[in-house]
């Protein structure tokens, strides 16, 4: 596995991603400052999130518990506030490359893949909820770029199934063990070994704990890649700041990772109780684009994929196409089994 000229594997130093995510608060100047801080801390890459709120969130979308705890009241208003434009993200890619580090992006919608391809990202990542979003996984695989797949709030069977969809690109694929809770009360490092044993993939760790030491411990458990949120202030208002490290903390994090001795672990991969809320709310379902009248045969144009994951999950999109609507289905809502004849 290689990102740019950087080899990734058990015989190489762990690859460290500084996840800016949405900690720029919708301000590109802040994203550029955090890119500089990541480079100075010794990170190998920075990562952003590419989404358009109306493509990602249906009107049924709700806030996760950690987002409510951060003071958010409206999921759609929250995401709109945190969007960066394509031109703004291009500035971050340019700054990262100028500082000698890679630029990686999490893409949240299949329709945005072509736009993402215009910016020269070094690798693509999918968020944990998209472990069930087969169309998005396959669209990113088709770009030919290295791929990183997060596995938070997933069962081992779900991880194995997703890796099966990506079998043809396994030589440029890394899976990340992750606990989808912010901050994570349990590191669950045993999942690193469990995923590696079940899939044969290189495995890393997406770290949502509060501790600086967890990254080094993950390397000790066999992780070849670490992802950790970076922020200008963990006390800042916003959904992810509290589970992030400030620049000084990130320096200590990277230092610990570089000093760690890699080992291996035999563990288990399971959905933790703290992940069940976000598992349902952040996965994506098959969603109606507009109102579908009872008796209509449903075609691809009737459908999109959005949050929340309370309907028929995204990987089953093809099963919905060609079915008949058993009742009127409102627009922009997750489709459930009872909607189909």
C-alpha cells in the first residue's frame, strides 16, 4: 500500500493523518492554519470532509447524542455552517502539498466523486457510516486512488462484506478500526487484530479517545495508520472539537506514535453500546427524491442516498429499483420495507 511515495505497512513507520474534519468551523483560513500545524507536528497528511448538506441529509435526519452535547440543535443548519466550497478545499490541498504532506478527503456522496477528482487528493476515505454505502465505496474505488475505510459502529461481518465489494482494489486499501463515539470511552484496540485476521488487509486506527497515548498503544496492537482530529481549541463550540487535540497535543501524539514498537493483537470487533445511536443516525438509507405515488414502478431517478440510516440501507439500492410503491411515499424520506409491494 502506498500513498504518493510513502509506503504503508507493517515494516514502515505508522502513517499519521491529522483530521481537520469540520474543525475549521466553515472558515478556510482556519483550515489552512490547521494544515500548517499538522505539518509542523510531523503528520503525514491532513484530511478534510467533502459534503453538500442537501445531498447528505434528508428531512428525517437527526442529531447524534455527542452533537447535542456540543450544543447543536439542528443537524441541517449545523452542516451548512461547516461546509467548505470546492475552491476553498483546493487551497488546503495546495497548502498541504507546499508543506510536504498529503491531502486526503472523506467524500460523503457518490455525486461528489467527480468534483473531488478535480482537486488532486492523494487518497480517499469513507466515514464509518458508509460501510454500508456500496455505491459510494465502488465509486471511490473506480478513481484508482488509495482508499481508507473506517469501520466504527460496524460488526465484523459488515466489514468483511464491504471489503468483498472492494476486492479488486485491496492492494490500495486500508481499513481503520474505530469507535464511533466522540470522545470514545473505550479504545477497543482489539478490533485491529480482528479486522486484519478476517480480511487480510492492513489495518489502522481512527482515534476518538481523549488520551494522547492511545496512538502509540494502537501501533503496539498492529496499526499501520493513525487518524486523529486536530483543532485550534478543544473547548471551542462545534461537534468535533471536544474529541480533538490542539497543536501541542498533536505534537506529543506524533512523538509517541513514532517511538512506539509495533506488535500484534488477537481481538474482537463488535458494536459498542456507545455507538448504537450514531450507527442509526449517521448511516445512509435509500431515500425518495420526490413524492412517489402508490402503484408506481420505482426507477433509479426516484432514488438517492442520504442520512439517516433508519430505512433500507444504501447497499440495497439495486433491490429497491424495479419494485412497486405499495403506498404513497413522501419526498426526501427514507424508504422502508412497508413502502414496497
